[in-house]
C-alpha cells in the first residue's frame, strides 16, 4: 500500500510539473485559434514522440508520421496537411507576425504562382521567410554600427585609438559571429534536405495523404520539384546574407590590421626617439670625462688661465655634437630599406646589332645545300 501511494504521488507530481504549451493553430483559410495543452497530450494527439517537441537552439527541419517539425532557435512549429501549430510557451513578442502577417500568407494571398500549392508549401515558405527576415534585420542593425565604429577608428585625424570604440567594435564583432553561425546553420539545414530526394518527398504531405493531389501531381505538377525550388530560393537568400556578413567581417579584419600598423608605427617612433636620446646622453657622458679630469683637486698651471675653461667647454660640446651626429647617421643608414639589386642590361642598339649579325651568319651561303641545313637547324 505504501508503494502504491508513493507511485501515485510521484505521478501526480510529474503531471503537475509537466510543461504546458501555448498552442496557436492556423488552418488553411487563415483562421486562428489559441489554446493550452500539456506536452504529453499534444505529442500523443499528433502521433509524435516526446523528443520531437523538445526545444533546441539549432535549426532543423524533420518529418515524422506525415508531420513536419521545424525548429528555429526559439520557435517550434508542427505542420500537418490541414493546419499549422506554433508552440510558443515562452511568451515571446511574436504577436504582430502571428496574428497580422502569418494568416494572410497561409491563406495564399500574394502568391506568385498561378496554380494553387498545398498547405504545407505555404506554411514552410512563411516560416522560412520569417527567419530570413529576422536574420536580415539583425544584419541591417549591425552593419551601420560597425561601419560607423570603423570609420571613427581608422580616421587619420585621430592620432590615438579610442578604447570605448574598440570595446563597441568587440561587442559588434561577437554579434556578427553569432549571426554568421545562425546563417551557416540555416544553410546547412536546407542543404541537407536538398541533397536527399527522399526527404524532399517526405515534405510533400498532401501528396501522400490526398489521392487526388497525388494524381494531379503525377499528371503535371511535381511537388518534389516545387519543394526543391522553394528551398533553393531561400538557400540563395541565405547565401547572399552570408556573403554580406563575410564582407563585413573582412572589413573588420582589414581595419584591425590598419589599427595595428598605426600602433606599431607610433611605437617605432617612440623607440627611435628613445634611442636618439640615449645616443645623445652617451656622447655627453663620453666628453664629460674631460670635465671630470680637470675638476680633480690637482694643481696645474691651466687653472690660472680663464681662457682654458671656455676652450675645454667648447671642445666638450663640439665633440659630443659630432659623435651624436655620426651615431644618428649610422642609425639612419641601418634603418633604411635596402635597394633592390640592379640587373645588368645591354643597350637596345647593342642587342639589335647582335641579332642582325646572327641573322646574317645564319643565312650566309657557305656552299651547296647550306640553306637547307640552316632551315633544318632552325
């Protein structure tokens, strides 16, 4: 009895903590209904498994039991031949897209093709278009911020680099890396389906559930080809976004290289100035030994003549200046870039004369059959 009671309590506890989805249902005509349902009841009703309704941050498009499951980072959708279910239990700000844009797209308004496509085509296209628009919006927000920051950093009017701009560039670079990852995952998920014909066939739900649609498709319209064209279109859009993000990344790398070059140039200037001051100090200290020698408490006849003081002082400064100048010239010669080696070339007149002499000797008749031998050797 105790075991049964504990099992009942555990089941009641699990049932109370089971996740409840806020399900938004769209039918073929664009009608919207919202309701709440537990996860266990929902996947049993749809004929799916529990892992199919698990949220994950990686985008994927899978099929199971004539159902299409689309995961897009924070959004999960289940597509059936009759309706579209959006699972949004995280209370995201999707009201404008869910209740204003999505119903008209599912109803087929503004469709480019002249013949009607099944419901799952419209649902997949609406979801892919939403995700592409989201990625495009992120890129359109990042691009002007990055360009403005790079323009401020690479501006030649500013001799120093603003650390706040570098911090902003680092944050935008991380956001750009995340966007590139999202675009790459989007492309890979579509490319996996395009590479397998069986998966393309599985995405055509109405073709297998409605026999009339199958007869029409076999008569004229191939739904698998239509699905392939649809996915290729959004793969191309994702490729364009990837190229734009790649160009922006290359621009950031080039600008960083320019910044590092400028910093290295300033560092080299400071090192050269330090070396020049060290040379000047060495020159003064070298000829300062004369003053040290005459400043010792030794008696001589030179300290009685006042002109000797100015003479020794002048020699000290002149010698220090000459040595400093020689050291600077030596430093300049060492820092100069080596000239490319000069290639020895003959004048054009000499080359033309040698060529004409060679032609004369080659065509000179030295005997019978000489012209034939010349032609043979040539």
